[in-house]
């Protein structure tokens, strides 16, 4: 009994030590004037749960998948902020602004990262961060069919609407619940004539831009940085007519969330001055190479594919009863979908099987992609069958299968034995077995009498599991099942 108590307290001390080292607190994140202010409940919740829950929208600039990798301006900003807090990032897609505002006010998320226009009306029920950029609202119109053959630039200009006064009597289509509505109402008053406004509940800003490009509607409105990006994808649209003065673009938090707000502003103040931010902005809004995204089948807003092997992944994922997007996330983690990939340790192919494992399932480095996927899935099935008598819950067992795929099932068994010895649940991954696998590189654990397979560089399988599951959530956000 005394030995059990000693082991229990040793485990508790180890957990506390890990928490102190890895989890941020009020002192470690707050700087300058922020340091004098206590954390509000939202910030405390973020630290307590170890994650930042943010909502953004799914489009070609904010958040998307390209060749299997989550990308986007807002997504990368959020990642940087989450890293600053030393917490995980959880992204929720909400393309309806009303839903986004409801999300933070119901405590279902902590932050709106949509690139919101700062307005007096919105400031009544959310608090805005310091702006991270400025923009203008631009009219989107289609160029004439034969615009490339116009004799002069001046003649082309004369064919396009350049004076907002000329919007009198015109019909403009906009996304519902955007700041564009109030601006158009104000503009209508300013020019002394009616502008016909059609709000679309189900269409996104970019979908309306596409409708203009395809001639389905005449006009829409969007922010200038979004307009410039979309003109790269749709050269037949014109985006040069401004209908507003420059406006601030910012994130929003729940009204009264001063601790979180001050922390974001403190981070933004230095981050906006960094080369990282300049690179990020140029990457998404100025780099001409971004047009290649839209032309790719693997650009989620238009192509909707994760990889060239989606059909094969769907076919073989059914054998192990996995969501195909989870298997795709594993394959991306292993090979970035390159069938000729080879590791320093000798693993090869899409599934990065070691030679002895590959031989067991009938493939080698010259095998075609389908055979590589089939062999990898067969290996996963074998691991699952070995673990299923011990771990009944399928979702929980999947985490153990992923760790075994990376580190070998023997090391996972060792971690389970350690968990049981220290009176943790050997059938639960998070905060139980994962801790012991992570620390199996430490002598006090790999030399323990219950450990049969010795040292393991545990951070690799630990991160492997969580990286795959995290990417899987992004795939579920943006890729249909």
C-alpha cells in the first residue's frame, strides 16, 4: 500500500512539473500594462482547457486546404496566437455572422477571426481587438466580354462604372449580415437615390463574386484585400471602384473579455511589426503565385480534393471502418502524398512502411500507390485487432492504433503498463497513456520493471497522434465525407 502511495504521489508531482513547464499563466504571457490586469474568465478557461476555440469562415484567403495542408491568412494568424499562449487551436467554421456572434456570446467559442469590419453598431455587442489591417469596400463588376481587345485603356475605363453616383437604381447583391448593407444604405442617402440591395443568406462573398464573373448578377461588394485576391482567380472582374473610405479590420471577443482582449492586443502590437507578419500578409494577398491554388484540384474551395489518391483512400478506409479523411491525414503525415518518399530509417512510400512490415504485407518500394495503401491499411487492421480485446471504445482505440503505427505496438503496451502501475487508466489515451509514452525517453520510466522494450523517443508518437487528429478535424471542416 505504501509503495502504491509513493508511486501515486510521484506521478502527481510529475504531472504538476509538466504543467508548470508547459502551460502559460498570467505572468508568462502578459507584458507591459497588461501585466497589471487580472485574467478574465474567458482567458482562464482557455488556459484551463489548454485550447483556444476560434471561429472563422471557409474561403480562399481565411481558411482552406491546399494539397492536404490547412492554410489561410486567418488560420495562420490564429496558429501564431495560440502558440503565443502555448495552447492548442480549435477552429470552427461559421460562414454566417449571426452564428459567429452567437457562438462567442454563448461561450461556445472564444474569438471571432473573420476579418471583421469595425463598426459602431457591432461595437455595441462585441469588443474589437486592435486592427491588423485596413481595407475599403469595393464594387465588383464584370468587364465587357471583349475587354482584352479594347483599343485603349481609356475606352475600357469608360465602359465600367467608376462613379458611385451611377449606382442609382442599380441592383447590388451582398452576403447577409455584413457591414456592406449599412454602407450601401448610407451611400443611397448620400447620392439621393435608391440602390436596390439583395441580401443572400446562403451565398458567401466569394460565391457572389463568382456569380458576377459568370454573368449571373451585375454587382456585389467586398473588402479590397478579398477583391484583389479574387481578381487573380477571375481576371474578367473589375475591382477598382471604391464605395467607402478605409476601414479597420479586426478580430472580436465577447463584450467585457478584457483579459483576452488585452492579451491579443499585446501580442498584435509586436507581431504586426515582425517579418513573419509581413511575409504572411504578402503570401496571401500580394503573391501572384496564389493564383495556382485556385487552379488546383487540391484547393478545397474549388477542387474539393485532398490528394490524387482520394478514391483509393475511400476504398480502403472502409476495410478498417475509418473515416477516409482520417486515413488521408495519416498518409499526409507520413509522406505528404508522395509515393516515392523515403525516410532516413528506411521506411518508404505513401504509408512509410518499414521494409520488414512491407514484406509481410506483400509490397516493396516499387509497388504502385494502390498496393502501398492496401498494405498500410492491412497493417492498421492488424494493430486494431490486437488492441480491440483490451480497448473496446473504437474512437479511443484509434489513438492507440496511430501511436502503434508510428512507434510500434510494443512501446504502446509498455506505456499502458506504466499507466496501470501509476493508477491511471490504461485504456484512455489523453492524460493517461499518452503521458507515459511521451516520457518513455526518461530513465525513470524506460528502466521501470514493468517496461519490457526499453527506451522510446516518445515525443514523436505523441505528436504523431495529435497532429493527425488535428489535421483530421481540419479535413472534416472543409472536405465532404
